[in-house]
C-alpha cells in the first residue's frame, strides 16, 4: 500500500482493512452460508462490499445480490470497485432496522461484522427474517470479546482515555461478543435451528508503523466517538494513541507486517 494514503476514511477502510481483514473473513462466512447457484442474497451492512463481491460469482448470473449500507461513502467506494462475475450487485443506501425491501424476497441474508453496530439489534434481526423466504437462512459474524484481541484492546483503551469517554463508546466492534446473547437475539426474532461456531484467523496487515493511524481513520466510518472529530482533533488523537500503544503494536510486528489472531462467532439460523 502506498504511503500516500487517502484521507477518505471509507477508502482507507477498503485499502487497508477490506483486503486484509474483510476479504479473508468473507471466505469463512461463505463457507457456512454455502450459497447456491441462482439464490437471491441480501448483504446487510455491506460496507465497501467484500461479501457482496465474493458471493456474486457463487450464485451466478441466475442469482441476485442486493448490498445495503447506511454509509454513502462506503457505498461510493463499493460502487467504484471492479464488478465481479456472476450476479449483478444492486448497491442500496438504507437502514438495517427498516430494510424497506419486499417480504420473502431472499433465500440468504448475510451480515458480516454489522449487527453489533445497529442501535436496535432485535429490530434488525426481525427485518432480516421478514425478507427471507420460508426455510431461508441468515448467516452472521460478530467479533469475540475485546480481551481476545490485545492489540485492539490497548488501542481502544487509549482512545477512550484521550477522548475522555468510556471504553464502551469505542469498543463497539466487540460489543456483541457473548454467543448466548447472540443466540437469544436470534431466537427472540423467530429464527430456528440456530448454530453458533467460534472461528479464528491470523491476520497480516501491511505498514505496521501506520497501523494505529489507519485504524483510527478507519474507525471514522462507524464509531460515533470518532466520526464527528474534525481533521485536527483526529490527527491529535492518532498521535497520542500511537505513542501510547507503540510497545504493544511492536510486539506483534513481523517484518513488514503486523500479525495477530482475530476471533469471531459465526451464527447460522433459519426462518
């Protein structure tokens, strides 16, 4: 990756995290989803489109892929990337807690690392179930607990201190770590045959010396505590957090990469 990094958080997310974290985890998600040729698929909280782009060839030209996100900047990046083979992708700006899509319109709903960010997770899951056909399935991934991810734990703790806020306002990506809470949410939404599986992958990120800077900038796509900072405040935050977490980050440096394990829960459930 070039050191001339775009200041656009959505572009940063795709260039640094989309290819190194989202893409390999999408492959794992799709192992459990097992998309079939001709299926209609909804990708909720699609971000810059890793899941949508990887599922499109699997369902083929006879299938359909709808990718929805609330963030227009992320969608703009997704639309600008080369289209994959297979099903065309319809990129929609929309809200997961009010999908505004037809009932019984999809065989498969996917949501990679999105559910924990929704202000009303129960409503979002009810919406996902509503758009599925009878017997359709939802496949969801959420990160396991923050303490399982010591690099991010140090980074988020430092970020919270420098923002003068609680860890709960910045560790949102890891907020739905409890598998039984996830199971209860799915069950209460009416899903059946719920299976939740833990999975881990080793992640390799380039430019380790810029990991903190790019993580904070990438967080500006989704974390309320960071989204509204102006450029000067964000720069000051990056400098402070980088200084405080340098030792932890260096512990995971492996040559030209920073390498560490990440762990998720993957849930499969049926309507």
